[in-house]
């Protein structure tokens, strides 16, 4: 398993877990500057723990779509380079801003990932897009934001079936989403994240 530099398995609080070095964000366990990164609460953490080849090595410039309150983006900013964290809802952005105060590489943006033109003047070309948005049209969001991704970059996408359509079987949703993604991406890996994240599909892709 290839973990990015700055991400390790550590025994913290008696449990072996993924961990990064950085200021504590919430109630995660810490030990000697390392803080636990729970794959059960982070889709990207689950992808790394599952051994998916994310292409992350450490130091990348990252665009994080669906940053929420900033827990996973904080881990990303601990090992990556500049991390642009896009979140649409004002309430979690307040928490995201607080998280960013302790991290000079984390840049919170109160923006809608479905409208990348509203932050195109702020975001530089990136090596990695991490997408974890709870909305319909998740493949369309990835395609719209492809403009920021370098030619040799990676898309790390968590498709949430229930956010797309609660009436369809998750596998049908996943097939439709990945087919749409292939309009602009080459799919390198895909796997379900159950049981940690029910009805979620993780996708690694690169731009065509």
C-alpha cells in the first residue's frame, strides 16, 4: 500500500489507525503530534485504507470539493501543498475557517462546486481533485471542475448514490455516474466503500 508522505499508520489510543501530523481539529485521538484519521468518517481516508492507488505522494496542490466542516481537508492540508477547500453551506464553512486558522496551506472558499466559474480566479492548476459533494449531478461537477486539473493529475471521487437518486438501486446510479465521467476522464480504479460508507462508490480517474 502506497501512502502519501506525511500519512502513516500509528497506534493511537490503543488503536492502529491512519494518522497525520497537525493541530487537533475536533475530538480525534492524538499522540506525539500525530492525530488519528478515521476511515469510517472520511471517504478519502477509506480509499487510502482500502489500498486504492490514489496517486497521492505528498506535497500536491489540491482542490477539495465538498469540504464540509473541514475535518478531512485538514488531514489533506497536513500532508499536501496548497489545499483549496470549497463548501457551499455557510454553517460548516464557519468551522472550516476555524480549522484553516491553524493551517497556512488550507484555503476555505464559500462557493458552489457546481459553479466553478465563481472561484476560477482564485484556484491555481491542481494535481488532485478530491470530490465529496452531496448533490445530484456528481459526475457533472467532476467534469466542470476538470478545467483545474493538470494533465497528469488525479480525480478522487466519492459518488453518493442516495444523493443522486434515492429511488434507484445504488449500482445503477454508479454505472450511470461512471459512464458520464468517461466523457472527460479515464477511470483507473473503482470500488464500493461499504460497510464504512454505505452506498458510496470510490473512483480514481485521470483527465482524458
